[in-house]
């Protein structure tokens, strides 16, 4: 795909991807969705905080 390059190791295994943002500009929403999925997967084991507690803390520090 134009604008996408794969980085390989010495065994020719894909280990990273390089994305030319100018070339694939018209697909920015798909790229954002992909990155959101990667971030969500990376954070899946983090401690969960109930929304009510988040709202309470935001009010406490004056952000809400």
C-alpha cells in the first residue's frame, strides 16, 4: 500500500510499520481508529476507575 512501509528484522519478519501521514491523509479516520484500538489493547489490564469517582475527582479539582 502506498504510504505504508514495514520494518523487518534480519529474518525478514515484520516488526514495525512506518506510515507516511501525508500520503494517507484521506484515510486519517481509519488510522485514528486503528491507533485507538492499539491504545485500548495496551491499557486493558490497567486499574478501572468508576465513572462516578472520576466525576467526583474532576469536580474536586475544578475541572467540571
